[in-house]
C-alpha cells in the first residue's frame, strides 16, 4: 500500500484491516461482533468506506490484506444494521461507476437489504434523478430488490420505487430499464406487468439482460412457457444456455429439412412409378 494508508483506527477495526482475502472469501460472512465490533465502532467503519481510495489506490499491492478492509467494513455495518451507512454506501456505488469494482456491485445491494426499509427513500431518490449513472442505478436497483426480498413487509414500497423509475423508460438508458425489470421480476411484481409491457413495446429494453416480455411473464408466474420462439439474442449472463438453445434450434431445423427432403424424394418416386404405369398400359 502507499505510505498515506490511514492507521488511526480503534483496535477492533484495525484487526479487520489485517484479516485479508481468506476471511472475505470464506463460505459465510464472519460474525463481526465476535471480533469485538459494536455500535461504538460505526464511525471508524464509515471512515474506511469514506477513505476507500486509500485502501484501493492505483498502486495497491495485489492481495494485500488492507485491500479487503472496505469489504469487511460494509459487512460489519450490514450486521449492525447501520442506517448512517446508507448515504456513504450510495456515494461508494456512485464512485464505482468509473472503477468497476465487482465487490461493490455484488455485495452492496445485499448490505442495503440487511440494513432494511430505511434505504428505500434514498434509493428511490437516486433512481429518479435525471442525471443518474447506468451501473450505479443497476446496483442501487438491486439494493431495492434486496430490501423487498429480505423485508417482505416492504415489498410493495420497493416495487413502487422500481416502477416509478421505469415510468421514465423512454429517457432511461436501455440497460437501466432492463435491470429495473429484472429487479421487478425478482420481486414477482405482477402489478408491474402493464408498465413492463409498454417498455418492451417501445423497444427500449436491453433483452440480453433477462430476455423479452414473455421471459418476464414466465419469471413472475403469468406464463408457464414461451408462446413464441425466443429472441435471437438472450441470456447474455448465461452464455452456455444461449449456446445450447442455438444448437437445439439448429438440430431441429436440420431435422425438419431432412424430413422435407425425404417427403420430396418419396413424391418423386411415386410420380416416377405413375409415369411408368401409364407407359405399360
């Protein structure tokens, strides 16, 4: 790490900084209260996130223990259900628009879900901002979905927030529209079906995210299976399934072509026999 790495933290938080990669990649999250972390340490945990660039500088040593400190910090804040962390987490997500840190995109939504319904108004506010950024919007929309899944009593509020953002589908980025719809599907938002259909009809949804309108209906339980052939480009997040679907379609097309060729040959043979029969008579 650089020499500017901050060290003025209380002892339990300093311990987090030395935990490193193995503790982050373990099967389950650590119970940070067992390490002595409590509400008294919230200011230090928030400080780590506010100073994230000190932990992830351009010249950071690969796999240095300190680089995993922000991950431990937001997990601890999630377990403490720290509402004060919400604006800091949102700022972190916005900062990540240009950094493209997978850890932030994958874990911050879960952290927001653990903090709970108090996240809904600020997340809704960001998604309604005309200047919202694409991947920050995607991450925070997933945060709303996590709140709705982890706190069923808040599901309707989360669905309403996602729908309110999707109402602007004509001016939203197509990727944002697609992930808003995906999050509505995660919440089984049958009540959003008309709005989602209008967005697809306007052709402003990136279908590589979760598919088309029929796929959405299947996800929320309104259809059991597709009524029409799938779009030509779908399931980008699952390339193997897309490849298998293309191969199956090709096999089916070849089978039909062979059957048609057999029928044509049979007709030709029958016609030839008929002509021979006429000659003999």
